[in-house]
C-alpha cells in the first residue's frame, strides 16, 4: 500500500476519533470521504434556510442533527427502544449518517427526536421535510398525522393540533423503501450496487424543520415569466383564507418597487416589467419578490422570493433545422451529466459549501449547462444555479424498469414500453407532477426530461403531451436516449464515446437535435476510488495526458456537428460515482483530472461555432 494512502487513512482515523469525542457521532470508517466531511458539526448540520423561493426568515427551527433510530421488521409497532443515533439528514446507508446499514423492502427505518413548539390561538405550526425516500409516516406525540409517498419532493404537515402542552414534543418517523424491488421512482439506487447502479438511499436525506405561521398564511407561489409580453405572472396559494383577505405582490430591484398589484385570493397577479433585464448564462439577473397577505388594514403574512425574466423556445435556422433558443438567441448548450452523488453522504452533500462546489467547478470548466440525471436536488442547489446563471436539464428519477431499450432513432420493432400496474402509473404521475410544481419557480431549469434510456418508460405520448401542456415555459425532452416517439420538442441521442447526432435531414424539421450523453472517458486515480480494482469507464486511460488528448479529439469532433444542426450536448460525467471512474473529478472531489484552464480552452470553440439563424 502506498505511503499516501496510509497517511490518508491515518488522518481519517484521527478525525473520526475527534468527531466521536466531540459528539458521540463519527462517520462510518473505511469509506471514501470528501474534505467537507471534516467540517460537519453534528449539532448544526445544513443550517441554511431550506426554502429559498418562499422565505420567512423568522419563526423557523432546524431539526437536523442526532436522532435515535431503529431498523425493524415491516409492520412493527412504534418502537420503545432504539439501536443508536443517526445524523439527520444523511441516509442510513451513508457514512455520514454514522450508521452505514441497509434496510430493504422487508424492514422499516424508524426515527425519533424531540423539539420545542408552541402556538397561540392565532398561529399554526408546520413540520417540513425536504425529502424522505420513499414512504414516510409522521407521528407527533404518538399520534399519526399523515403519510407521504415520494422520495424526491418536499412535503409538510400542519401539526398544531397534535402538539402537547408540555415544553417538548416527540417526533417519530417511519420509513419504508423497497429500492429496486418496488415500482416507485428510485433513480440509480439498487439493492446490489454494480456498474452504473449505486448504493440504496433510505430515509431522510434533506433538511427537517418546523415553522410558525399565522392562521391564514401563504403556502406556495408559482412564478411564470412572459418575455414577449413583458410580464411576470405570480400565483399564490393561501391556507386558512378568510373573506376579505387580499394578496399584494411586488417586484423589486435593489429595494426599489418596479411593479405591484393587489388581487383577491385565487386570482393571479400579472405584473408588467418594462425593459426587463433577462436571465441567461453570463447575466443571471434576478428580481426580488414580496408577497403579502392582508385583510385590507394590515399585513397578516409576508414571504419573500425571487423570479427571473427568461424565455426558452425553438426556431428553425437558415437550413431549416430546429434550434433551442434562450431569450430568442441560439446558445450552444454544453454540460456534464451530473448524478449528484457523494461518497460520504450519498444523495446528500456534506455541507452547503460542497453543494455549491460542484456547480462552481462546472462553471469554471467552461460548461454552461448541467443535466441533473435521474435525481432531484434540494431547493438550494437550484437556487445557486439561478444565482450563477447555470442552465439545468432536469430528469425525472426512473423506476419500475424491465422493458426493452432501442437507442437508435427511426427504428421500430425493438424498443418496448413498460406495462406498468395502475399503482405504478399513479405513483409516477403523482411524483412527476409534484416535481414540476415544486421546482417550477427556478429559472435555471429550462428542460424537463420525463424518461431516460427507456428505464420504465410507459405511455410515452400521453406522458410527454401532458408534460408539454402542463409547463409551456420550458422545452420537453421526452425520451433521452430512446425509445423515441414523434412527440416532444427534442430528439436526444446517446452515443459513447464519440459524439454523434440524429440526422437533421430526417429529424431536424420538427425537433431540436441534441446529444444527451457521450464521452465517459475513464481515469481511476489511486487513493481516490470507491474500490481498489475493477473500476469502470466507457473508455479508460492510464494517464492524464492520454485522457486530455482524447478529450480534445472529442471536442474537435463535437464542434463540427454544431453547424450541421446540433443544439446541445451532455458529457458523461461530473464526478466518478462508486465504481464508475469516468468523471472529470474523482468521487471525493479532491482531484480534478482535467484542469479548468484546459477545459475552458477546448470548450470555447463550441460557443464560437457558426450557426445562421437568419
């Protein structure tokens, strides 16, 4: 074993001992760790306000931290004793949870903690979960207050009536997650990880928090820009609304009110924004929003948010090929396939700094887009993309696999659609709608991707048409990598390792031509891999020099496709993930395999490619 590996192991052992001494918590030993893991304070984990699109800075309480846990047989009663402590919000299988155990379909994961909360007669207490994979039942003081299904979406319960008169209240959570042995969306999680399939993620994996609100309060907003009309439409939902209450919406820039409107509950505010500054890569301009609930005399509730004026569309170029436009301009979109996994936290970044790191490093490398692959991130990830001007293609997490895949466009008789059960279809549709609702307000998301490589793909035309109708402010990539149907606005080929694209003469008249995955050039870096041997890439190399030369060749070939009709491309991938070593960075983010300076240079030619839109 190399001296550097021995030194790294010794340092990790020493840090684990320090963690254990400080708070009875330590990450699971023997796992690959990021540098941010050393900065985790178990008493202040992910302390940032978790909902940047609807902010009430006061009267909230972060419940992240050390909770009790037990793993019991499915169907067991509320436990009275527990196995130990778990660090929330890290999944039980992760190193950072301090547990590192699997659960499976025949068992359930139980959590227990306590919190302080007390409401007056004119207040309500809400309990929020950023995400829990997959089914979560919530108990307050021994009483079940509700069940939520869906591993990727935030949910809340009004727990006011269940609170006790005592200072502290008991919170218990029951979680069941069958991973790949159930029909639910689960992305790349499998019971037995291998190849491109990764470790299961069970339980709470985003922030848990309580919030005190008035009896009538703003529960959600929906912000939709119309660049052509110069307007921003803001819709707000109000819980506990009473007759005579009104909504007042203001658009501000640096504290100056640019536009305001008062509407009745249930009515949309359409605010004129003359000479609007447009949001796009290089100019991520955001307007501030202030939404107030009033009774005509005073403000009852107020939330702050933000919005952007941004347009996504498609238009024929001079050669008769559809192009993807941002604010009526052709911008070649190039980004990495971003799995969003962490060696120590799995689905959960160790810290906010780590969460931002991947986006910032991607931008430093000269990419202007990220494809978030069969996973959904916490709201703060999209918030940072909004602030930094990073375009996002958002996948629906896949599940219920088993049908045949045909990656070639224009071929019939090979690919098949999944015959899902009514339960499976309902689960997919409900969670896809929730995702689109919950993340509608983030202007960085410009493309929705309901299906990838036929993984559980079903009723394609129905799902894609519904998606297109439901959100007309974005483009829809109906089936990334096949199976292909004549529906949606984008045709998306996957081709490894060399870049290629569907023939624009056949497909370009009606659909935007994209390359949804390519590359996958692998380079395992000793001391920074998930396992010591048998690592994997689509094409592997032994030195940085070889990798760099091959990458430059791919960029030269990619550049030639843009004038012919290619609008976007996605390189696999941002980081290594478990046994995959085809990342631009190692899984622990400690080694950047290709320097940002080199990547910026070879990427710059992509954005200079000549495309005639006249």
